[in-house]
């Protein structure tokens, strides 16, 4: 009889455990966002990232694997600002009916003109002040999906927010060491507009907001003339783009390649930029060193 009562007590105990206490399964659209979600969610979530390290979200083509990931998700986190142009079709293919959380919510987007259209610049995370907004939004999303873990999410978000604030001050200080007239950089595509606006750097790119854009011969010739005229030496590829265009510009102008910057994707674990903060720790010293040669 005692064994029966003991078994009944165990069953009641299990029944009383909240169903939501199970691990929350979250899908993030790309690696930069995935790192922020992972840091805020900690061990209370399981995470799958659709466009992984060194992946190009602009040219990404979802497969049945990604549709399956969405079908089993409790929460999907995206950048928004028309960054994930493939998302609508993927959601439809997966049958996912759960919440889609937009990490850039509340950010005032920069507006860009491309092919005669005014469109939002989606690369908002390149301003660390916006990164802090991402953290706040992601914490709120996770708490709504798993309220019993709210204290953990808040604590993790507070730690990451402090790290981002410290990194923001450091970035301002480092860029300020470069004379204003030298702060000109050539990159593969227009991924650093928010960085430039926040920290006082002029970025020039042969491609538009998307890596799918191809510059015309005329616009490329004008860019090469500008690089020669202004003697711009800071020339960078991005880790997830084809380097051939920038290599050609380097040959035509004599500008030296400054290495790889991380813009739309993190590096693989063990690489120079496997996390959102380390993206800046990699990029900023390279930018400063190259700009000082201008």
C-alpha cells in the first residue's frame, strides 16, 4: 500500500510540473541573431540557426531541412527590415503557425535608394546601440514564450547589454583616433551604413544592400576613379561574399586588401568572429589600421 501511495505522489508531482518548463525550441534566421538569442536564452532554450556561420542570407535558398526546423519550433526570431526575403515562402512550406518575433522592432531604419526604390537598410545590428535594442527585444520574446524562465532571460540580457555598452564606448574611442578625413573604407556591399552613421566612417561599396546586386560598368568605373582621386587605401572583402570584385578593384587602383570584415555572418567557432561582440573586436582594429594609411 505504501508503494502505491508513493507512486500516486510521484504522478501528482509530475502532473504539477508546468508543461512549459520543457526546453524552448527557438529558430533564428542567421548567425548574428543566433548568437544573441543563444546568449539571452542560455540553457533554457535549444536553438537552430537557418543561415549559419559564413553564410549569405541575401542569397540563401531554404531546403526541406529548414522547413522541418520551423515545423518543430516554438518561436522563430528574425531580423526583419526585409532582410529575410525568403521567409514568407519558408513559413508557408513548413506549416509553422507559431509566433514570429522581429528583433529589430522599434529601430528607426536607415533608408536607401536601390534600383530607383527607397528601401530600408536591414543591417541595423552594425550599430551597437541597435544591438542593445535587439537584446531587449529578444529577452521580451523569450519571456513571453517561456515566462517561468523570465529571471534567467533578464539576467542573461543584462550581462550582454553591459558587454555591448562597453564595446560601444570602445568602438567610439578607437574610431575617434583616426583623423576625420581618413575615415573612408571600400567594402563589398552596403552592409556598414549603420556603423558609418554611428561611428563617423564613410563606407563605399560597388554592390548595393544585397550581395545579389551587380554594379554596372559605369558605376564601377566611377568608383575606381574616386578611389584613385581620394587615394583610399582601406579596401575590404566580407567573409560571406565573393572576393573577386574587390580583388579586381585592388588591382586597378593599387589599394591594398585589408583582410576580411564580418558583416552579415559570424565566423565558425574557433575563427576570428564567432560571436556578435567578437565581430566588432575583429573589425574595428582592422578598420583603424587600414584607414590610417589613407
